[in-house]
């Protein structure tokens, strides 16, 4: 580093995929880095997700007509997306901003912002994975979206047109193609769309845990504690208060996932963030294995990801708030879905999981300096793309801290855009 960018005492709040990637990129620049989290690295969302690097997943949650679906989200307790009725009043600001983000013009702008990050996402990961000795944990086979009939495929035409328009690689498949690529589908689906640029890891927890090991090996500090306050002085951050003491810091990155707004709100940067709780089931003895990540786009929606720990079945999303108890009926519904489609699947010793994903109303993450506090930065709101976007976010945050020109224009990711 140059003298102008001498090493600083940097604290990252959050030890998920985003937080640990930020920490590793900051450490590469020579900073003294501490990571604070109430859990061990990777024990929140990174523990039980599908392990996908969804490098072309550009479409937002909010699309034209999205808000018309809210009644269905409220009334169907086991549908693919659910809003708990008791949480609806607290969620109204989020829904208002989602409505504003769901116009055709905003759809294109949001997808473009996502694409800017995603097209750089794996290159940023390749750097960290190579340095941490984790490159062999990545599977490069892509993803296949499957459809039972032409009607279901045509219903998704706008999705694939948007992807093609923004330069994402897509390959249309027929039943013979599906049979050659994934024999285990066994003729149950007639059409598919392959996304060849997708990748997945053998175990998402293993990746974040491996980054943490690499980080500590290079002198990084991990602190198991709950951050309650960022102490701001006249010149910027002075430290972070936790339930286990006070930690000095001249630069602070808030990367606490769905809990980030508990800090950002108090720091004068409120964001209408919601926990999009994901549910899944892992089948250690499934006797079904797929080379690709499989995404069912029919009325029965699920994802199938073959990992080192078994076949992971996901797809359910719930808005209930971070403090609400889990509703594992949603995981059981995913289990019932996979049994209906693949009656031969072995579900013995299955394990259910849920994790709180940080969702912004426009789907675009917050990657931003604080507008009013020098040395304070935000990196949260990646939704279900935290693993995918973690490394590129870390690279961008490191550029901001060092005073370098960011690799991309960050105006779409500002904390004060809402």
C-alpha cells in the first residue's frame, strides 16, 4: 500500500459470505481487520443455502403486477412465497417501495444494476478461493430450469428475453436434451432452459468457514459478540460496542445481513429491509444426484442442489420478520413436493433449515459509504445472492476504503436511494 493508504484498523460487522469476503479483500490491502458476529462464520444464511453462484440471476422480486399477488401471499400458508398476516403492518413501507420498483422502466434498471455486479462476481470469488485453497470446492456445470409443458415455458418467456437482452447466456432444451444432460429427471420434464455460467459449491458453509480460516491464518481477528452500536466521533468511527466489550476501529463496515438495519437506522441511514426467510430440506441419502442445479419453474416450485452433505431441496420464501419463530411447515411442503415429483427419493434422516435473507424492495443490495460519516460503509441486502455477490461486494468495499475508484458506478447501490 502507498503511504496515503496506510493500514487502518477496520471492523467488519457480520461473518457471513459478504462479511468474510469484505474482510479478506480488506486484509489483502494490508489493513488490520477484525470481524464481529454473534455466530461463528457461515452459521447464518451461508449454512443452509443451495450453494449456487447464480451469476445470471438478474430478475428482481418486484415486477409489474407483483403487488397484485399480495393477497395470495397472505392466504396460502404453504405457497412458494408467504407473508405472515401478523407481519403485514410492519411490512407496509417495504411493500410501498416494492410497488415503486415494479414499473417496466425500473425493472430494466434494476436488472442492469444486478447484471453489473453478477458479471464480475465469479472473477472476484476466483481470487479469494485460489488464495484460500478452496478452488476445488466449485462445480462448473451450470443450472437447468425445467418445465413440464410448453405452456409453463411460455409463461416464463419474459424472464429469458430479459436475460438474453442483457447478455446472459441461455440455452433452450427439449426432452432429449434433458435426458442426455440429467438422466435422473427421467422424462418428468419436457422443456428446459440451461444457464451455463452458473456454478455451485460443494458446501456453502465450507466456503465461508474456509475463508475464515484463511483470514485468521493471515492475522485477522474473529470476535464472537453481538454488535450493539457503532461509536461515531467528530472524525468518523471510533469503535464498536458489543455485549462483550468495546473494540476500537477507524473504519467500520456494516455487513450484518438481515440485522443490518438495527445499526444503520441508528446511524441515520434507514433502509426498508426485510428478512426473506428461506426454508429447505437436506436429504443425505436421497439416491438422486444431478450435475446441474435444477430449478422447477412449474406450479410446484423447488430447487435441487447436489452437495457434499446430500441433496438440498429449497424454494420457499417467507416474510415474517427476523424475530418470528420458524414455520417448518414450509420445509415440509418442499419435502412433499419432491416426493410427488420423485416418488423414489429416499428422505430418511432429512434435516430442515431456515435462514433470514436480507431483502431490499428493489432486490438491489446496498454497497455504499455512509453519506454523512467518513469511514462508515454498508454492505447488505443481497437477498438470496449473498454467496454469489459476496466477493465482488468485498472487492468494491475494499476499493472504497482505500480511496480507489470503484470498479463500477455505485450510484445504483446507494444506502440513501429509498
